[in-house]
């Protein structure tokens, strides 16, 4: 039964400091017996000031955080789901890109966030992710990880169940949802949506999240979760300002058990047009 580690971060505006924290998390996860480490969205840089952030956002081949995490994976011999990094995507745009890295340090999968967070919240918070980021156009499933076939999503994708259905139909055993959820939306919807996606797809959901007050002024919800195919919460890392790791066991046999009890995935039919 694979043991996984989740890193609940409080990433800031200094990529070097964030990278050092990630490398330390890799070592801690390995020492704790994890076969795979999961990190949050924007693990390398979390900065709402786009002009300041632009000086740190580089192409994938030049990103020092990605290089350091790949090196750490190879050194420790551990799989890593690097939630996402902000990277140059051409024409002055960024990509919010997640990675799956194997124990040799090789990149086994990439995913650019498809759904971009453009909202005005009742608290006065206003987010326009599309002002800087280019949406992804491809769905990514990475076979052969310690948690089976791993489907990749990022944060706001959580609200679009068709993406999860597509990954489940393609054979996903686990879907990763790295996030930097706001506190108002987190309190209202985070636990409900994560459990719903796991239940609908009949698989595991692993959601490493940012948590606490950040250098750029934002506050994120935390509550990194692991949810099983029946919707049971196996791990909830809570709120708080202190980055930390926690561990959970993933029993992949649970997928067949749950799908045998409620075979909703097998019962799906095309929906007629209205």
C-alpha cells in the first residue's frame, strides 16, 4: 500500500527560499517512507504583483526550482507531483504548469491549467488569472506512478467535473488537485467539491494546498486533503501559517471495491442535446 506525503506550503515572493523549502520537503517525505510527494499550486513563486513576479518567471528549461526539485527527486529516489510553477509561455504570457517527476529525476508528465480563475468575491478580492496566464489545452494522465495512473488538474479546475470525468474514463486511479484556494471560497466549497469529485469518479483525490498569510498579502485556505473513492477524508492538514508535511496511505484496491458497490462510471451514457 503506497504511502504518500503532502507538503502544505506558504510560498512567497522569493523563488530561492521557496525552492529551498521544497528540497527540504523532499528529504523529509523520503525519510518518512513516502513513495511520492505532492506539493501545491505555484510552489516556486506566489506573488499577486505581476510586474514584480515577471522578473522571476522564466522558460521551463531555465527554471531553477524545477531543476532543483528534479535533482532532489533523483537524490532521494522519490516520485514528486510538483503542483505547479509559473513559467513563460510566449507572447508575454505565463503558463501555470504542473509536473510529475520520477525517482530518476525525469519529467513523466506536464499539465497547463485549463480553467483560469477570474472572479470578484464579496470580500472585495478580485482575481484575473487570465490577465497574465495562457490556458492549457490538453488533458494529462501519467501511468505507472505509486498511486496508479495519475490525472493532473490544478486548483480552479476543481469546479469543472467534465475534466474529472474525462480522466476517470481514461483510466485514472488518482487525480491530483494542487491549489492556492482563497479563504472565502475554501470555507464554502473546498471540502464539498473535493469529496464530490472523488465520489463521482470513484477514485482517490490528492490535494496539496497553500495555507496561511503570504508575503504578497493574500491568505490561502490550507486544508490539504486526501479523499478516497467513497468520499471519506483520509487526511486533512488544517489551516495555519506554518508549512508542514503529513502522510497518508493509498489503498488502490479500494477503487475496485467502491466501483463494484456503485458502478456509476460504467453506467455513464451520452447526454442528449436539448
